[in-house]
């Protein structure tokens, strides 16, 4: 039977909804997808031939504007996937208090089959089609990168939108742009770094770690990572730099495992050069990459696509903590199997929200037309200096110049973005963990309860437009 991703998301929704007391009609309104647009357009290929491209944009929830979510280029894109991913966007935005409804878009293409010029034509035409139907705009719907797209595509989207709508806020029509096209420092690494902050917070919880038979902290924790794309790379890199041991890595064409842990920087450099993990020193090389996920480790981070942990492999997964960096990597059946054997599952509807959180900061930056830190960095530096001078006067002693240079620093954009991201991930973890304890449930259900409560409140307080 064909996998029905939106149905899977809705199973988690229904489970969480049963813990709430909201009106049935409101719950149905939250769950349903508000609009889906399926369109096709012709691509003129470099050799002059014409190909029909199938594309979608789903806006799952209009309880807040704009709606927000990435654009995916992959052969797996279809209406069900786009709708499910848009729903996950609504819930994760609510969980981390990012004031957007959820959306997602995509084109059914294999990027390896097209030249850069062809991808540019697809992206610009895709944007043009969205403009025609009001499915894009700073206050309507704001795309971002996702699987198969990046800053380059976002720059083309902005340029196309701006050409058709040359107004003051046009830059805010898309996020994840290159820095010099209105992007923000820290967006590229944001999802992976958010995964790291979330996992760090989870393993800091003494009570939860005791239950798992683990010590607190990341130091020495063994990690298997699936996927070395943008999210997987930055998640693993941050975990590794903070003392975790990367023992397993799986990519689409093979995987490696080493009980003593890899030099992650070396592995990544090798991967970038060869686009293969074969040939690296390891205890074992796996032709079948998914077997890596079943090896011994404490934390498993699926950072690729949906449905990677299903009932067919869940009984063999040994990890005590599952950190869902991808969207929808675990089916409901797999979730239940792993939960029943005591694993702590840190769900996608919270853990990968770092990307959209920093997208929110980028959108704010574009609308305010000023870089974070530009107005106050120097002022903060002088305030610290004034304080240090006052301490020197009172104590009659002077600070070393290197102490002064370490302390008297005003934050720049990167620092502000990073602290906003860390704060969001930490606060939200503790919020959903409290809900989990209160209802004696799991974190996925707790995050969903939090999202449902927040979205329901906006319907209940604003009323429904006649
Ligand atoms: N595509 C990312 C996600 O799935 C980011 C979305 C955004 O920044 O709007 O969360």
C-alpha cells in the first residue's frame, strides 16, 4: 500500500487532540489543509526539447499570516507529501512560537538531471506561477530552502518576485537567501544547530537520563547520523565539536560504523571529495546504508527523508535517544515500537524547528531593513567599558587588556541570531517536556498538544471570519 504521509501526521494529531478539550469543529479546522495548488508548466531544456514540470504549494494553516515553509526538489514530491510537510510546518511553528501558519512546496524533479540554467528556469517559472495565484508574498506565503534547494534558488525566487512586485518589503517574500541578497548570518546552519541545541537540552535532564541509564551531557555520547546534507552535517558537526562521538554515518550510497568514533571533519572532507564513504577507515562498511541505523549507539539522528524508521526496522534500532532532524522520519508504528522499549524520541515537530526560527529572524530583518546589532553593538560595548572603568576606579586595580577584549564585546548579527535560536530551542524543550510529564505521554504528543492549544486559541480568540 502506498505510504500516506498526511494520514500519519494526522494520527499524531488525533492522539494529541484527545488530550485537549477543544471544540470538534475547531480541531477539524486546525487539522485540515486550507489550500493546495497543483500546477504544471513547460520547461524548455538546453537541447531545445520541452518537458512538463509538476509542482505544488500547500498552505496548511491560515490561522496566521504569512504561511511559511520550504520548497523541495525531489522525485518523491507529490500532493500528499507537500500537504503533510505543510501541516508539520504549522505545528512546529506553533511549538516554538514562530508566528506563521505552515506551508510547503515542491517540484517533482531530480536535480541531477538538469543543468544550473534549467534549474534556474524551473525556479523562476515556479515563482511566477505562485505570484499569479497569490501563493507568495511577505505577508502571504514565504518559501525557504528544503531538500534539493538552497540559497541560490532563494535568490532567484526573490529576484523574480521583486521584478514583478518592486516594493519596499519585497525582499521578505522568501528566506534562506544569500547574505548579500537580504539573507541573515546563521540561517544555513540553523536547522542542524537547532537539532544540537535541542539534543543538548534533552541530555541535560537528569531525571530523563537516569531512566535511560545514561549520564547527563553530550560528552562521549555515541551518535549515528543518517544524511550528510545541510541538516545532517551541521547537526553532527555541532554534536562532535561539543564532545559527542560520531560512530556511524549513513548516506544514500553506503554507510560506515566505528565503535571508537570517527574524526568527523576528516570523514566529511572525504565525503565531499568522493561523494562516497567507501574507502574510509572503519570497523565496517555497509553497502546497504540503512543497516547503519541498527548499530549500537546512544543517539540516532535521522536527518534525511521521511519514513526511514518504520515497523520493518524499528525492532532492531538500538539507540536510546532518537533525534528527529528530518521531517517525518518515523512512522507511527515505529514510534510506538521504540517508545515501548523505553527510547526517548525527540520529535521533528520540535527538533528541526531551528531553520524556520532563523527564517523568522531573517524575515524580521528584511521588514525592518536593518541588520541585527547594527544600532546597538557599539553602544553595548561602551556600556560594558563604562562598567569596567567604574570597577577599576572603585577597586583601584586595572583589568588586563586581554580580559577587556574578551568581555567588552557588543553582539553582532551572528551572535544575536545564535542566542535567539538557542533560547527558542531551550525554552520550547522545557515547555513540551512539562506537558509530557503532566499528561504522562511522549514528547511528540506533548509538542502536538502545545501546537493544538496555541492554534486553537488563535481561532477561539479571533473568531472565525463569516
Ligand atoms: N524547510 C525547512 C523546514 O522544514 C525550513 C522552513 C522555513 O524556514 O520556512 O523546517
